[in-house]
C-alpha cells in the first residue's frame, strides 16, 4: 500500500513540474507580448524607445534582430538572452547599461552586430566577447571606460570588420589592447582626451582600410601615424590642432608604406604650422591624396613656400589628388602651386576664393597636369576672369565653378582648349551666351532661372537644366549628339512627339517634377510612344498632371481623358449625327407603324373626347356611318345600301364616296360622319383589315368607338374571318369579336337580311584693432551712424573694435568672406550696441542657427539681411533678436521654412529657395515675399491675418480662387505675375468680375499671361474669354442635342404637313419603276387603258365612259381601281402594275381630280412616271373646263403638257359627244 502511494505521489509531482514549466513558458510569452508586441510573431523584434528598464523575458530562437535602443536598461543578466540563439543583430545603444554578466552573450555564437554605444560601461571585459565567433561589427563608443584594460578584450573576435571605440574620458591605449585583430575595414577611435599612447599598440593590426581618430594632442598623433604607416590605407584625423613636432613621422620606419590618403577634418592651422606639417608629411612617400575639410587657417597666407617646395618636392611632384574643402582658404601661393606637377585632381570647394586671389592660385605654369578642378561654393564674381585664369591649365577638361555668383556673363570668354565638362549651376546667370565653350561634352546650368537655351554645342552629350524657367525642351538641332537631358523642376507643361523624336540619340530624359498639362495630344504621345518608360528618369512616380483640374495630382501614365475632352467638335458632330439618326430611325419606325397617324388620331380623339359622346338629336343626320373596304363596295353599294335606303321607312346612310365633304381632311370627314351618325356599321372582311386604306377608319375606331360599354358600333361579318388575322394593335376589336355579337352575312339567300558703396579695403583690415588707432579714432567711431564695407573680401571685425561703434545704426557688410566662426568674433557681446539694420548678404555663412544666435546679441536690431548665403536645412528652434521686424532669407538654399523663423516679424523675404509650401504662424506679418519658389497655391490666410502685401511671382501658381483671394482681408498688393496661369472658366470668371482686382494685382495686366488652354497660350488673362462650349460643355451638348431634336422635329412636322414621307415613298417607287422596262412586253399587256379619275367623277366614268368603251366593237379592256386593283396590295404597287400592264393611261381631269385628297396619289405618281414630253402613252380627258393655274404648282409638267399637247374635252352638246367617243377610240388604238 505504501509503495503504491509513493508511486502515485511521484507521478503527481512530475505532472505538477510539467505544468509549472508550461505555465512559466506561457507567462513569459505573455510578458514578451505585453512588453514588446512586435516580438510576438516576427523575426525582427523592435522594442526601441518603449521605456523598458529590463530585457523582456520570453525571447526565442526565431528572433534574428533585436532592437532595444533608447530605453532605460541598466543591466544585462545571464538568462536574458539565453534562448535567442539565432540572434544576428543586437542593438542596445543609448541605454543606461553599467553592468553585464560575464556569460550574458555566451549563447550568441551567430551574432554579427553588437551595438553597446552611449551607455555607462566603466570597463570592458574580454569574457563578454569570448563566444562571439561570428561578430563583425562592434560599437563601444560613448561609454565611460578610461582604457581597454591590461590585455585585449577582442582576442577572440577573428571575424571583426569594424570597431568603434572611445569617449570623452578615454585616455590610455596600451600595448596588447588590439591583440587578436588582424584585419579591419573600419576603426573609429574617439580620443579627444587621449593622453597616453604606448608605442606599437596599433601595430598588431596588419591591415586597416579606413581609420578615423578624433585627437587633439599632436604628439600622440605623430606616434599613431608611425604605427599605422604600414597598415592603414586611409587615415582621417579630426579636431587636431597643429603645430606638429619637428621629429620625423617616419622615424625608423621601413618602406614601402601603405598609407595613401590623409584627411584633416575640422583641424586648426596657422601660417607657420601648415608649413611645418607639409614638410613633416614629405617622408610619407606612399601618400597620394591629401584632404582638408572644414579646417581653420589663421594667418595672412605668408607661408615658407620655398622650404615647403624644397623639402616636399618629390612628394608634391607625385601627388595625384588634393582636396582642401570647407577650410576658409582664400589662395594657394603661385610658387607652391607650380610644384604640383603630377596633380590630376584638385578639390577646392567651399572656401573663400575670389577672382583676384584666383589669379595668384592659378598662375602661369601652375598645376601643369591638372585635369579636374572644383572651385564650387567660393566667392568668384566674374566668369570672364575665371575662364581666363583656368585657360592657363593646358590639360584641364573638367571644371566645377557652381554656386558662385557670376550674374551677367559676356559673349566671349577664353577657356582651356580641352574643356569637356563645365558646371555652372546656381551661379545666378540670367541667360547663356556664346561665352560657353563649344568643346563641351557635359554642361550643367541648373538653378539659374534660365528661360531659354539656344546654344550651338555640337559635341554636347549631357545637358542639365534642372530648376530653371524653361517652358519647352531646348531645340535639338544645335545639340545633335545629346544623349542625356535633365529639365527637372522647370515650367515645362508638355513636350510633343516631334520635339522628343528630334533628339535622335537621346537615352535619358529627366523631365520630372514639372507641372504637366495633360492635354489629349501629350497623353496620346505618352501612351503610344514605344519605350518612353525606359528613357524618362523617375517614370512614372515623378510625372504628375497639374491640369485639367479633374486629374490634378494623378500620374501622367494613368490618366486617360474622355473622348469629349479630346475631340470636342467631332463628338458634338457625332452626337448630332447620332441624334439625327436616332430621330430618323424613330421617324422611320413611326412611319412604318403609323406613329404620326396615331398622334393625329390621338389629337383627334382628344378633341373628340371634349365633345359630347353623342351629338344632340338635331345634329344627327344619319342613321349609320358605313365603314367598308373598296373591295367590298359592290356588296355595300348594290346590296346593303339599296336594301336599307329602300326600306320603309328608309335608313339614312353615310358613305364616304357619296357624303364626305370634298377637300376636307379625311380624318375630319370620318369624325364628323361618326358624330352625325346614330350608329356605325363596320363591314368586316379580310380585305377590310389588310387593305392600306381601310386601316384609317379601323385605327380611329380603335380610339373613339370600341368601348365595351358602348353599343354604337354594329359589326357585319361579310365573310368568315379569324380574330388572329386582325393586326395585334387592334386588341379591343379582337376582344369585341370574342365577346360581343356581330352580324354575319349568310351565303344562303334565304337568310340574307347587316400612335484656367563698395569700399575695397585691403586685407590688412585686421590691423585696425591696434590700440593706437582705437584711441586716436575713438570720438569719430563713437559718433558714426552708418558704415558700409562691401565687396572687400573682409572676413571679420575684431571684437575690441566692434565695441567702440556705440552709435552705429546701419551696417552693410554684404559680399565679403564672413563665416560663422568669424561672425562670433565680429558680433561679440557688447558690440554694435545701437545697431538697428545689419546686412550680411552674400557672405559664406552656413548655419542659420548660429547666425541667429550671434545676431541675438544685438539688442536693438530690427532689420536683418542674410540673403544669398548657403544655409541649407534649418532647425525648428532659433534664438533671434527680440525686436526683429524685417528678415531677408532669399537665395539661402533652405528647402522649407520652420518655426525657427521668429514670430515677431512684420516683413519676411524667403524668395528663390524652391519652397513648395508656406504654413508658418506669423500673426504680425504685413509683407511676405515668396518670389521664385515652387508654390502651387497661395499661402493660407489664417496664420498671417494682417498681411498687406504678398509676392508669389515666378512660382508654379496656375490660378487662385475668389475664396483664397478674399480670405486676405487686409490685402492691398498682390504680385502673382510671371506664373503659368491655367485660364479655366472659374479663374477667368473671378478675374473678370472681381471689383478692384486691377488695383491689387502688381504688374496687371501685362505680366499675367495664360499658359493653357493651348488656344490662348500667351494671351493676357484679362483679355481672354472662353467660349460657352469650353465653360459649360455638358450644357452646350445638351442644348445642341435639344436644338437638333427640335430642328429635326420641325423638319418632320413640315415634311408631314407637305407629305414628304409620301414623296419619299413615291420617289422610291419611281426609282424602282425606272429600273423596269418603260413598257411591259406585249404578252404582259392586259388592258387597253388604265383609267385615273376622281371619286366625284366616278358616275360619269363608270356609267358613261366605261359603258361606251367596254361595249364598243371590238370592246376596250379598261383597268379601274375599284374593280381591278389587287386587294391588300400597296396602292402604289397597284398603280404601277396597272400602268405597266396597260397600253394607254386615261386621265379624267376635273377640279375634283386636282384637289381631291385621294386623287393626288395617282396624279403625283404620274408626275414622276408617265409625264415625259416624248411619251404619248397618256390621254387627257378634260371632263369640265379647268384652268392651268388651278393645278398645284408642284405639278409643273402637267401644266406644261396641258399648254402644249392636245387633250379631249367632254362636250356638253349631245350631238358632239359621238365625235368625242370616236376620237377617244382612235387615241386608244394608236
């Protein structure tokens, strides 16, 4: 029992242990997720700046990058990183780490990057790095250790590539500190306070490609150089202050040396020490490149050039590259320059060179092998002199003189013969002239506000025109070999296929960051030009539409304009044609299905609806109106009518042949007859529902009479007829036939009974600080109010002297060589105490933050001009004079304005800075100058509520709205000239109707010119008036459609009124008839004559003429429409066929004939088909006297025939009638 209990207890403890491990693991994972959410499901764990004071638990093997920087971690313990075995990068910089357990990194064998910089480590332990076999990058700078220990902490780091060491307290380097390291790509040591260096400490490292050391002690520098001669390729030294000891730098060193490049950064030299340094460097025979960047040279430029040249002749002669940048150097003595016989590359950018000193620096015989020269960002003023001096360099082919201020340039200049590359960017040249050498292959004239480029440069391959004012691509003919062209950030709004293809050798075109007008032509070219995406640099992201407004901001490649926007006239024409065709189709359909007739019937029906359903008894004239087919007339007229009218009492019947009023519209006759009849009799047969003519009465009856509650209609079925034979539109008739009783005519006889001042002071100005001068001039200096020292190459005013100008109000110091370090001396505390206006424009100031700080020492300063300096990026916070009101920051290369700008300003000028927006809160600002920037809209009015004057000239502004304009409530002057205005309807409407805008706009109207639409480009905004179509396209198209519809409707109405549809049908029938033989073959002639007559003359025709001719001997065969037309066949076809099958055609003419509604049909067709002056097939019988003027004018041939040919006239005298018949019979037989 006890054994079982013991076994059960053991089993329970095992389960409990497993449970506790699982619970702890889940707890750690939950804690990791809570402390750093990005670590939970990712290999990249970013926990930086999260306020952690410990390494979060739960780190697993899946994590490869762990970022714990910028937290408050103080200690790294053994277990913290134990599970992160696959970690490759561990970032722990900027914490408060002061303690690391010896085995904390033991499990990190795969770690490649460890950053422990900027912590509180007081010592370094070799045990920390003992197991980091894969470590390549180790950062330990910025801690508090004073040395590296007695031995090497890095002995096990065989794969180390870069090492960063040191801090402000680091003071000792001992032998053996770098044992174990053989090759380093980069070694960075902060040794600013290094005081002890044991010789040979760095010799253990066999190869260092790049070493950077911050050191001030020149003696230790010499020791380190001796140790590095055989290992370092590039040595960079910062903050060193020479003199250097006279002891040789290569003492006891064995050649050859490895060091090839030596860079001094932020070093301090004097006339004496620079000469010493150059002499001491002479023995480093491997040195090929010497750089001096942002160094300070104090003195008068008096160097012992003979000693330098003599001692270093061999090294100087071999030197290939030399860089002296940002060091305030203003010349190189001619004697020294002549010894650089092998120098190929000289970088002299960002110094204080002026044209007069350039004459000394590039004297005859100097730099004989020089090929590349960089003189950018100096103080050169004359391009003509600069070109002349550089022409002394026989092998020069690459010249950079950018960021100097040349201004106007001449037409003729003297250049080096072999010059291929010239950089003239940011040099303030307003235009390019023939001063530019024609030998160039590469030319950069960016950022010069050029408006055109028309130089003849036959060898040019690359042209850079970024940041100018060009509106079109330069012409291709003067630069036929161009391969690469940059027109980025110009005023280019499109380029044509012709302009693009004119550059036959073009491989790269950078036209990005322009305000493109996405016109149909431009888009068509872009979308269809093969391979344009490979030529355009920055495509498609940097190519954005600026107009039309509907696509502003969209990428050019994605925009597709509508057909209406691209082909307005064509679309309107097509719409008109389409509307016309639709209406024509509707008319055709309407005609085919009798829509016009339906409309007329509807109108008649509506009129009839307004009448009483039944006429008063006194207006009822007939017992019944009889509706029947002409094919059934024999039965109606000879059987039914006779039967009913001879009844007792007799019925009064209305027949269309007999009782319709002649000349009255047939529909009116039908309505009146029905209204005047008690009943309506419909004699139904297949002839009735299929006949062309019978449809009229049947259709009207469908509207007016067939009401299920109306029994006024009597249907007589003359012959059996199925309801499905009745046309579908007559649904009520079919229904009535199925539901009501109708009379059927029996065959049995027994049953029959029915739908848009220059003072050129010498350089010895510094001697003014002599006490004797101050004492003798003190009273005069104290009283001086205004002082101008301009264009004099002055780089400082001594503080002692500046303090004596106690009454000076105005100081103009423009166009000199002031730098920020010297400004600290020039504007020291207590200097210029009364100064109100200070002009520091066109100097060499680089830091706006420092400039602001130094000028803040001037308590009364309210006007400061620091334009045309190169500040670049500016901070968010600056310290300014308290009373500053005016600030000029134009042409200072600032990319954006920040809250560094003081809020006390009343006038601010930030012109020519390529700003894209302005959103500062300046509540007191009254004048703002933003000329020559990249603004696309007016700045917001709310942050600058008191603005009175605003200049946005030469920006990318293309319009401004009424709301934006009126938001500046105190605005008195607005200069928006020289912008590329899009003359849209909204903009023009605002310009034309805003009262007093001409008094506010500066330069109005000459300087306000439309850039688009293309039709008005170049026209003054105030004179442009866009058409109604351009401003209200949809409305105009709608109006055109309505107008076209109304015109077509009017034509249809006129055509209907004057029977145009009938004429068209007659014409078609006539054309068909024209294609037939004029006379049918004899075998097809069935009749001697076809008789055409009026229904009113039917009595004479049928009872007199027909009887006379058909009873003659031999009898004549006559064709009568009543008798011989084929039932159901179209009336015109019946007429044509009857004429074709007849030998002659008899026209019985009377006034009834030419005026009757029905007789017009045969007469009209005869006018087309028969009345030919050379055709005698027509016989005219004049039944009664008729004047030719009674005949309608359109029947001109009929009138002419009656005036030129003989016709038979029916005589009233019975005795002459026999002669008439004889003549007629003769005419018929002829």
